[in-house]
C-alpha cells in the first residue's frame, strides 16, 4: 500500500469515521444507532473509490510520459472522462 491511500481501518483508527452511537438504557442494555455510521461509511467508501481513480490517473500519466504512444494517451483521456463525470455529478445542483 502506498502512503497516499487510506484504508477503512486507517479511517476508523484516526477517528475520521465515527463508530456507532451508543445510548445506555434504564435496564442496563445499550441501544446502537448505526444510521449515522452507515452514512459516513458510504461517504468514505465513495471517496476512496474517487481517490483510487485519481491515483490511477497519475499512474497513467506517468506511463504515457514514458511510452508516448497513442494507447497510453487514450487511457489517460478515458480516465479523465470518468473523473469529469464524477466531478460534474458532485458540483451540479440537485
């Protein structure tokens, strides 16, 4: 694993991903509220996928600079096209 990537375990350990909320009950039990945790987990996973695509773009650019062939440039263009769609989806009003 490179230093740029973050795993789910890393996020939990660094407390960027809060654990489920615990609420004690009068009878000594505990109620777990998982919904906020699930929302954050989904957000983290989505960002991890986006980060992986940006990492892939960096690798493809390095390969294209090395090989300087049409196939390498096409791979860079395809990756940029995917990133454009992702970014447009994030920035367009709902």
